[in-house]
């Protein structure tokens, strides 16, 4: 009897979701949209949300039309092969991601991962395992989750690759947003350590983060992972484009 009641409740919930879908609004601006499953964002937001045009072949930031690699990637040798970021970290996209990171909007992980997966498939990227940028245990307790881990787990489902924890945060760091590249790199030194070394040995990894600004975080993670991994690629929801490619803040 209990199993039958449980089945009826689940069936009823599915029918209600078909009649009155819960997800009917743009994940960025919250405006009504026609088909959430097909496109979880409105046409207006799509005009600026996507990271298009001339971009650095290493870190995915905007560059001038004649440039192939940005000034930062020329001056800082990267420990990752390439970073892929489908969205621009600005306007309503920025507000949406901040809600995902700090306002318990965990449900956004599925939609973000879908956008990221489509972007990665378009690039024909080949890799063996998915891993993610770690958060300190105190940060996880405050938030209730690690945003990068949620994205990695959703990407694992969509891309059919295993997701493993390969790094842990052992030291609390300062907030990165107001630091230069050099300050961020120093801030991250010795704050992380490898776990699951055997599983990542000689593997090509996809490292997942939420937002990339100076690449300091993904670079430090990649430096550690490269001790065992064959290669590391990185991906994030969005690229926070620097105002001037010669600057690191």
C-alpha cells in the first residue's frame, strides 16, 4: 500500500509539472520564456550572455581582432592546456551566478552545466575524467555546497565521464576578487593538496570552476594536478573579461 501511495504521489507530481512547469523563466533575468528545456534563457539575454568573437586561444578572454593569445597568457605560462567559458560574466549573467554561488540557488547548476556541455561538445574536447576546484570545509558549511562540484557532477551526467574529487582545500584563503594575479597565486600557494593521485595518474582531466577571472585558481590547481595527470583542461560557466589585457586585476 505504501509503495502504491508513493508511486501515485510521484506520478501526480510529474503530471503537475507537465501542466504547470516549474521552470518557465530565464535563468538570467527571470523573464518568461517559451521552452525552458530547449533554451533556459530569453532571446534578449542571449544577445550579450555568450562568450563570442575574438578570444584568447588559451584562456578564452576577449582579445583584439589580430591577436591570438592575450597579454596575460603570453606573460604567464599556464599550467592548463586551455580554458573554455561559454558565458560572459556581466549584467544579468553575473547576478544569476552570484545567486548560484551564495544564495542557495543550486537548481541553476543543471542549466549552467547544459550550456557548458554544449560548448565543450562543440570544441570536440577529449578527456578522461572530470574534477573540480575545491572549497574549504568552512566555506562549504556556510554555503551548504561547493558550486564547482555541483557543476562537475552535472557535467559528468551530460558528458558521460566519471567525476572525482582530486583536490582538497587545506588552508583558508583571502577572497580573490580584489587581488592581482600575483597576489592570487601567492594566496593559493600551499592551500590545496592532491587526493586520489592513483586515479588521475596519466589521465587527461577536465577541471571545473564557476567563474574565471585571472586564471590564478585554475592555474594553481592545474599545477598540482600535473604532478600526476597527463594534461589538464579547464572550464567554467563564465569568463570575467579583464578591462585591459595587460593587467591582472
